[in-house]
C-alpha cells in the first residue's frame, strides 16, 4: 500500500491527550471515515482503519449507482469516552481538525462515540456538518441534506435507523455464510462481544432470523445462557455505552468474566466492540467455526492464521461492517429513499451480494475471505480512480 495522503497527531492543550487523523487516499478530492474515542488509541491503529476505509469504499462501488466512491480516512482520540473531560476533548479535536473536515474529510460516529454526540460537538466546534466536504459532489445539496436528515429521524421499535443498518449488514453477512454452507438458522448459536450500536443491532437481527444468541459480553462481563438470551430485554437494559443493567437478567442467565464469550459453546462469534480483541493466546479456546468481524480489526493477523489452520473462517471487517458507511452515501446521493424499508432492503441485497462474491473469490483462489476482499478492492480501486480521479474536479 502507498503511504497515506495525510497523517497527523494532535495534542490537546488542556488535558495533554492525543488525537490522530489519517487520510489514506482521496477520490474526487474527498475521503470518508469515522472518528473513534478509546483509551490507548494510537496513530498506527488509525492508519490501519483508514486503509480499511479505502477498501470499504472500493468494495461498494457500483458504476450504475449515484453513490460516488470516496477515499478512506479515520480519526481517533486517546481518551476514555466515559471520562468527564471527554466531551471537551472531542470539541477541541473537532475544532483543530475543522479545516480538514470542511475541505476533504467526511466523518461520523465510531467506537466510543454516538452520532448525536459527534453532531453536537461539531456544531460547538463551528462546523456546518461532519460530512460537508462531500456537498460539492452532490447534484442537489439541499435535497440530499434533507434526505439524510429525514433518514436519521426514522426510528424502528424506538431505535434510530442509523443505529440499525450496520447491524443489519453484519447479520446478513452471517446469514449468507450459513446459507452457503447449508446450515439452518434454527439451532445456530451466536456469541456477541459488545452490545453497543453495532453489536446490539446484530444480535437483534440474528435473533429475529431464528438464531440463538447464547452469550453477550460488555465491560462488566459475559452474560450467557445455552438456551438463548432474551435479546430484547438486554437491549432495553443498556446504557449509552452498551453496558447491560444486570437487574434485567433472568435467574437462568449466567454471568462470568468479560473474556468468557470466546470459549462459549457457539457456532458463530461476532466481535463487535474493540480492535485487537482476539490474539494468538486467547484464540485457543474458541470452538466456533465462523467469526464475523463487526468491529474494526478485532482479530490480529497472527491469530487469524492460527484459526484458519484449524478450519475457522473469519469474515473480515472491510466487508462485514461496511453497511453503515455505505448507507450514509446511498441515502445522501439518492440511491435509496430515507426510510427503513429502503435502507434494510438495499443493505441486505448489497451485503449478500458482496459476501457471496468474496467467499466465491476465496474458494476460487484457495485463500482466506480477507485476502479475497483485499483482492476485490485492489481490482476496483484503479477503475474508480481512472473514472473519478483523486482530486476534486475544478
């Protein structure tokens, strides 16, 4: 991979905490990628995420669609989002990176941050929008902004549409893999790490498809039940960070340590929380045959090699969790209407086609799904750049 277009480190003059921005590459003068906040976030981590965003954009390229592929970028802040000083750090970071957001970096929520919080902080930092850099590429900016606002106002069962589309894409990735292997949904057991936006929505869609969610893990520990958890009750008992109020547990639900989700007797593992969650040491007790990366970079390469050697398939983040980013642009550019049915139908069709293409390429090449996804992205990037160019047209 070539060196990134831009890489910078920011130091907060109030707290001394650090933030990072990496723009991997531009397409048509713009790059897309969310902003995360977590203790221990590093520049290398953000650079890896930015490269992943470049691939996510390329993988969703449709030459017949209105959605214009963008380049990849990512922002990160080394701070605990639960820290009382976190919001002030966020505002100052956005104020410092405002020139980039105004010109070529479109961003939004990621690990540790909600879109509502990012939007509030962005307004305080003087930004019109966190995606304003893409406005010059729109045919009708006013109509596009209205579509996106209308989409963000949609709720399904009391949950915002923007909080559900990513999990819909993850769930469809799981279901596509099961369909290809001829595995029935009923009786398939799933363990999910993280019950925030992505993990919570994934658990809901899989449970409604007939799979049994037998374990969920949050910062307090792992809650499990071999007969299946009451997913809706757990989702209703979450706080803003995805931590479940234990008073909502049933007598038959069991609570153990945070790492126990890895060793649960399950067929599918969905890491949907932090990066680097599965390493060479803790992969050993995993008995699941399918790991689906809802989080960004949750499986270390060394661990993935060990898992592959014993027949465990890993569906990579660059495909699995790409639905949220794509939904923003499908809506803004006008490929879909700003309603739940359009969002879910388009997400399901797109993710199913992409996962099927990736797994077919992996079988054809005799390689892993991750290598196949990278190959597909590498095939599409030159086509995208030849059609649109790296820099914004004058």
